[in-house]
C-alpha cells in the first residue's frame, strides 16, 4: 500500500465533499488526513487528502473529474521526496541550513545541486558532496546569464527551486517558465521593506520588530503569494548589522518552514495568496 | 435558512466522511465549513461542520447515528449565542475585558451574571447592568459556599462558566456537576508553575518568558485540557509585580481567545487534551 | 524623599556618565534605576535615571547644564501620574481597555476626558464617570473642527493625548501644537499597510501575520516614531473581519504597552525613532 | 586602542556609578557601551561596560577594587573570540548550526573540538575540519567516561563548553569543575517538562505551545540559570515527532542566541538567575 496526495481546487458547489468521498469510498481507499476550505466570498473550494491504498492514478483522476466542476484542478500523485535545486549568492545561513537538513535526512527532498552567481559558497556546498554551479553574471547580459542557469535546471528538472538568499532579480521570462515552483526568502516582514537592504530600511524607520517572509516568486518583486512569515522583537540598541545577524535565525526558520510545506504538497496558490493545509 | 453546528467524535473507521457527507447531501443541506481530524495513534475521529438549511434535529441525528460507529458522540444544534456566567475574585482585568466585549457586541454570548467571593468587582459589574452575586466565603464551609453558588447557577442555567481570575479552588463535586463547561485562566504557561502565585514562582526561577493558559477545569488543579496559551518575553528588570502587570494583557487575550473558541463550539475535549477546529 | 525622573540627551562626549554621576553624588542623591545608550553612528548620548532624594529642580538642572554639552536637553521632574485625554471614534476596544485600567488604578495616569467625532462611545465613557465631548465633524470644515477640539484640550492641558482608534487625520497645524505628545495606535505592522483599512489590505495581500503599531503622531500619516509593535499569526481561514476581530487584542495590548512607557517617561524621541529604557 | 570588557557585581551602595566612572575618566578611557542594573530587593549591583583605550588590566582592577565594596567581583579583559568545545550525542541540528556559523565567521568564537558519546556526528564534524573525539560510554562507568572527557577538555582548556544536544547527565563533580562555563539547550520551556523526552511529555499534556530553554548547567538537572527561551505555537495535529521536528528550529535559535550572549560576556550569573545586558 502506497501513500498518495490528492489536491483539488475548483469553484464551490453543493455536495463536493460527498462526491469526492464517494469516489474514494467506492475505490476502497483510506483517507488518512483530510482538509477542506471554502472561500465563501469567491465561491472557491480547496481539498487535500493523504490517501492510503492501491491507486490507478489515471482512472481515479477520471472518476473524480466526472463528479467535480469542470474548472476543477486535480493533482494526484504518490507521496514522494521531491527534487530541489538551491540558488544562493554569498550568504551561507539559509543554504547551509538546508544542506545540513538534507544531509541529516530531515528534509523530505533530495538536493540535486546549488547554483550561484558567485563562488563564495562552493567550498561549503562541496563539503556536502552536492554539485555546485558557479554561473557568473559578470560581463554577460541578463538573458545570457539566465539561459545558462536554465540549461542547468533543464538538466536536473527539479520539482522546486529554492532561492536561499539569491540576491539577483529574475526576469519575468525566467519566472514564468517555473511558475509556482520558485520559493524565495525575503528578509523582511512583507509588504514592509520591499526591495534592497530591508534591514537598513528597517533600521532607518526605527521599527521594533523585524521579520522574514517566504513566498513564491512572481513577476513582481517580493509581491508573490506568501507562504510563511515570522518576526522577532528588537530595540534601539540594534544597528542594522545587528538586525541582519539576529534576522538570520528567523530567515532560516521561515524558509525551512515554507519548504517543508511545499515538500508535502500542502500549499495551494490562489491568485496572489496561499491556502495551506 | 438557519445555521447549525454539527460535531461528531467516534472511533475511526473507513468511510466516515463519506457516510456523513451522504446524509448531509441527501437532506439537501449545505456545508459551509468543515474540519476533520483523525488521531491515528488512538484511532479517534473528529468532525465539525457548519451547516446551512432547514433541519429537523432529531431526525438528522438519527440518520447520522445509523451510519456512524456505535460509540459516536453527535452534537447538532442551531448556532446561537450562548449564555455565560462569569466568576471572579478581586482582579478586574479579565472580568472587565469580557464585560466590555459583551457590552460592545464583540462576544457571541450573553453574560447573565457575575458571581464573586468578594464585593470588589460589584461596582464595575453594575456599570454594565449585569447582576452581581457576592457570595462570601467567610465563616462558612466550602460545601455551603459552593451550594450557594450552585443555587445561582441553577437559576441561570448557563451554557458556560468562565473563571475570570476566580482565585478559589472548586471542589471535585462542584466541578463534576459542570463537566467540560468551566473555563479557567491560569496565569502561567502550564504545566510550569502550577498552583498559587505563578508570577512569584516565575520570578524566583528566573525565566525569560511568562505566559498564560486557558483550560477546562477538572478535578486536578490546573491539569485540565488546555485550550489556548501564549507568552511574552521578559528580562531581569521585571520584579514579580512587573511580571504580573505585563502578564495581564496576555491573560486577557488568551482567555478571550479560548472563550471565542468555546462560544463557537470549535473545541472537542478528548481525554486530557483538546482538538480545536 | 521623593522620586524624580531625570532624562538627558545630548551629543556624545567623553566623561558624560562621570559628570552626571558626579553631580548626583555631590548632591547626596540616590540613583535607583539608570540607563544609558550611545548611538555611535550619530554620536548621540541618551540617559535616564530614577532618583530618590530631596531635589531643588532648578538648581540641579543648572548644575547638570554646566557639565553637559551645550546641546543637551535636560528633563528633570517629580515622578507623578500624568493627565491624559483620550480621542476615539466608534470602536470601543482600545478606549474601553484604557478606561478600565484607569478605573482599576492600573494606569499611572488620570484620564481627564474623552473627545470623539461621534457619540457612539458616550454611554461607555459615562459609565466610568469621565467627561465625554462629542465634537461632530459633520457640516463643519476641518479647521473649525480641530479648533473646537483644541479648545477642550486647552481647558484640560493634558500631558498626553492618546488616539484610541480616532479615525480622522489630524492636520499638520494641530499635530505641531502637540508635538511629541500624541500617541496613535495603527492597526497594522507599520510600515506595512499605511492608511485606511489595513486589515482589508492585509487580507488582499494574503499575509500570514497581522500586527499593530503604537507611534507618536507627526505630520506624515502613520510615519511617526514607533514605540511598540506586536503581531499574531493568522491563516487563510481569516476573512478581513476575522483579522479585525483577532487584531483587536493586539491593538489593545500594544497601545497599553506604549502608554505605560510614555507614562513612565521612558521614551526618547530621536529623529523619526525612539530610544526606550 | 583595544576594546575591553569590564563586568562588576557587588552589593549596592550609593555612588557606585560615580566611583566607577571616576576611575575610568581619570584613566582617560572611553566607555562605548554601558549597562547597569540594581536588584533593589537584594541590594545587588551589576555593571558592564565596553571600554576603549590602553589599559593596564592589573592596575585598573586595583583602582576599581579600592572604590568598590569589598564583596565586588571585577572582571576586566580584552574583548576577544572565546574558545569553545561542543558536546553532542546523535542529533545534528544544534551542532551543525554552530559548526556552520563557526565556518562562516558568524560566531565570535573558535570551535576547538567536538566531543561525543557516539560516532554519529563524526562525519559532519570532519567536513568542517574540526577535531572529533568519540568517547564511548559503553562498558565503562560514569567516572571513567567523564575522566576521559575531562582529559580532552584539559588539553584544549576552552572558555566555554556547549552541550549541543548532549543527552547524558553530567555528574556533580564534572559540573563543579566547569562552574558557570557549561551551556545546555533543553528542548522544552523550562520549568515545564524537566528531564527526558519533553516532546512526548508535551504531547501527552496537550499543550498548545512548545519551546526551548538555554541555561547554564548546575548540579540539578535542567535547574540551572536560564539564559534564553522561546516558543512556537502548535495544535492537535502535531504528534510528538512533529513537535520534535518543529522544535528543532527553536532549539537552534535559542542556543545560538544564548551562545552569542555568553561569547560577548553579556551574562551575569546570580544565584539561580541571570542578568543579561
């Protein structure tokens, strides 16, 4: 018996739960975990279940399609460790944290490679026997730089790309190729302090809390669907470098949390928001 | 069309969701909100739904009974404001907070009366035109004192009793009469600092965080099922009175949160724990 | 023996602590509590002490002036309960919380009066025997409206004005008359969601945390020096009204915290920031 | 010019600040950062300053001794990176986090070696070119085991020993040799869930928050002076293994925070408490 993840979103209508449960029941499958949510305002239905049993994926999806609204998105797949690619620039804390979890089998994933626009993190990555691709952005235009990165991505074909403090903005074209598959950690409590140097911005504004936000990457800088956020309290004794240092623990924890949610297929992207079970 | 709350807990078995959804579907009812949880370790199933429609409660419960395990507990009732009695001693912050919310229609409840073993809070209660019962515990044994309180409770027959800083321990006999219906706020992060003067205990132990816990009252002091908890950070500059003062905001917020959950029938009591949807 | 609060800020130079301690020591006074902070980047010095003894304020200030940089601001006064005026519009939770604390002697202050542009909160205010001034903004221009409010403020001459959910923007002219004396609670984690309807903005953006910010009021809307901030976690089940409801507990707690800091003269305003001891 | 750290604790008396500032001023030194605290209840005085200048440590300590109470403890030393030894058992998250920070120069310390009662973490430690000492506790009595560990410690003579999830209880004798120099991370919000398997205990108790506590190690298990604590919210869906997994991020962050405080000499141990500047 295998574990499967079933995710459905569709317009809401009467009897959806009944219809889904009916299909699962008739196929003699067991629901181990089950969450629904209806956005009443927008009449949108979300459903996720972990199912145990022997499933013919195509047949079951067809059965479900027959009893669901025509706009239903149905994802059904064996629960399995995803393949991920990490992208980073110079800071090691998020990258190192994920490499460490990967090494210690705390991550339900396989880290396939690290891609960076610098070579700073090569030594660290190599310690964990992970391939490191240094793709310099010097003396090369953006399109060419991204083409080189895409070549690597296409080779590995990852399920998920994690920007673990990758400090270059990705083009609209690049992002659209990996729609809903790129997770970024932004070192502020979004939508506060969008863009560069959020800790400097936060210091200048005199905030009493700093935070971090993990979100999917879309065309608009730091505007993508938010997955996870957290904050810590600070005071006037924190210069921006102290904020940066204290913030690293939050960044790591928030990215780690968001990554776990994505790796377990617990996230629905929905307009510019997320529904998370 | 009315709103109904349906709560079911039972041993877990295959097809429960299907069976419940089937009954609801055949009765042409609409599920507006729906949560389940299965405790896999103990094979226990929990279900709560908010249902819209015209319901014959007895008939629907019977239909559900027929398709559910024999140990199922089924609660089905119109969603309505509950009646609550507040009990307090001398401190006004939790009592005042609830009276204020009651006055401002922020509480899905009707505060029927306040019972206290002192008369300190009479003036405050009277400002809000709520009956105040001062039941002194002086020169009277515990059984007689509680009998007087029970007489008042029986007169009002509340859905819920809220101990808003009621500083006397209730007898086992009293508690068993209002099983699962008494909510207490304890001014510590349980199970730390059970019993008297938790802030003094916390100060003596030198903790860096203080907290509050809202829980159902059982025979064992501060050992009942926990509903809600929260904390705030403190430092060495806090004497125990500073902790007490800072803690009041947490106590109020935690009790208020727990009360809202209870008033919406979102809590299952389960052994010594809670499942909250 | 009385308690005094001494606050000094000045440009930083060598020996300031020595010079201040010398004056206090020679006057046979006792420092009970003492905090300093030097902003190294801007070479700014901040000092606050609680002093016990018999003090001739004018003489001691002169002595201090002689040993401090010429740009020093020296505040020296008996520690005393401040007089405060509350301004509010329709929402009762912050106002009620402060009235309750005032009534229960939990506030080191005297609430002199409530001013509102509506009459919604009159009944609540009257319960606590506090004068209520309803100054309608209907059929009257902003300048006239504010003149009426200023007349009341001049009559009471409060130490502090607390905007406890006062939902009108105050003019630059008004604000400048009460410089560093108006505290506002904004129902978001500033600088996120400046302006109107922050919960609607937060809901639309799909954030996973909501917060509140207490700050001094300056010319720029929601841009004044921040005193206190806090947040709570939310999820996709929260509509904006749920956020609003959950946010009220945070708003109350944050405003209450900021007010306590101001009432104890623990805040220095410094450019657009605060230093808080 | 060098940076020095000056720490003083003594019984409180009038003029201490003046006396200290006088000595520093007469020696033409510059105080960059300065904190004091007086425990009024116990008449205890605490002082810490970061001082810039050219200092003859012995002379300055003597000068200070002359003007301070006879029970004063005076620490004066150049601000420098401390040497630390890490002890761990099987779990890698805290150890890995510190090794990573050490590697990335985010730690104001030098990790000299890792000591473990197992060989699980050898491979990880070796990646970072840190000596690893596997001291098995199999077939050997406690005294012998600890003697072997002490031999290693004596060789390195570390400033600080960090128990990064070291799961054996240290003997009273061992602890007393490294008094105030051993920091432990306990995976609960102390004093809740002392002892073994705190996550199992927390799961059984049905708490809604889990936490971690970093503390100095004393004779009494998990009873030493607390340095840092933090918590995260959980719900009924968390089994104890989920708590354990979620708790790791908190454990890492809390230990990291406590370690930074110790490495900067910001902690006073005071009875069973800490004063932290």
